């Protein structure tokens, strides 16, 4: 696939994805699994709990994200964890500013954040991973169907969307060890991409005995994390490496450098 072909395909996906995202919320309202709720409302760009005519603080976490389909607000409620969620069904609550529609996705387990695709048609729930201290759980959902499309309990970082259908993340390799001190992640770390259209995960850079790879590099001038090269053909990664596998036991011997991996062909 040439760069021109790829750009044209992404334009088509974005166009279709935008229409898909705008209609997805209407689908939510008629789905039994995603029945609309009225306990939590968005007022003045903020979530509030509504009890009759009284408005009070909502449970956390919650937030709002600007997408091509408009502003989408999300809130996670767990009545067993929060007084503000008492009486609520456990799960994720959504509000689409463009349509004024509320919707609900049943969800169990802790939620740290929700990461929407640029067109608002999909979202990744970030929660607890396999190991409480280091791993991150990621689960991808489709708004239109409300079903899980991908799940891992071995992520090492939040997802970074690179277009409307694909995101990248760092992940730990199961059954590996570095021999690091207890307060450092011990498993080998690789960089991954998930393509929701193809339903496939790609390993961008595989960890080695002396190197770990994490998604993104720090822009020291702005303090922002950079994920894609300017022409969007490469993904920025941070390589953490040592001269010898035995050096992992001493964190001061680890060094870092910026590397890249090519963006795989879409689909």
C-alpha cells in the first residue's frame, strides 16, 4: 500500500466512521443492554447526580472528550465503591452533547479512564490489569453493538489512538522476568498496535534480553508525548536498554533512546 493509498483509505474510514459515530448513540437508546439512565446528568459541561430537583456531586472517575462526533461525556459508577453511586446500576454512563442522548453500558471492575477513538465510534476502557502494581487492563468496545472487541490484562500503558480504527500501547510479556528491584516493573515490555477493522494485534517492537520498548517519546520542549511522526508513517517508541541482562538489577545502568517502528498497512 502506497502512502497515497493509505491516506485515501483513512479519509474514507473517517467519513464512514463519522456517520457511524453519529448514529451509534441512537442505536444505544433502543438497545436493551444499553438502556438510557436518568440518575446522572450533564449540566454546564459537568456530570452531576440528580435526585428529584436536587443536584449533587457525581461518582468518579468521569470526564469528557472532544471527538469528530462532538463532545462525549463518560462516568463510571460502582455502588459498592462510592456513596455517590448508591442506587445506580454499576457501569459506564454516557452523554452525547450533539444529540443530547444519554446511554448506559453495564461494566464490572474498576475503571481508571475511557479513551475514545477520534470519530467517537469506539472506546477503550482502561482498568486494572493482571498485577495490581504494574499491569493495566484495556478493553475495546463498539458503541453501535455495545460488545467487547478486544481485551488484554497485560498492558503497561494507556492506549494512544493513531487513527479512527487503530491504537497503540505498551504491553508486558507473560512469564518473563528482568530481575529488577521490587518497586520496578519486572516483566519484559513490548510495543503493540491493535487494528479494530482487521481484528488483529501487531507487535511493533518485541522486547529482547537487553531492551524494553514503550509507546511514545517525550518532547522536552513542550512536555507532551509524541506518538506519530510528522508524516504519520512511523510510530515513536522509547527503548530502555542495558549492556548486559544482569544490569537490569541496577536501575542506574538502564539507558533510554528514541526509536521508531513503521505504521503497518491498515486493515
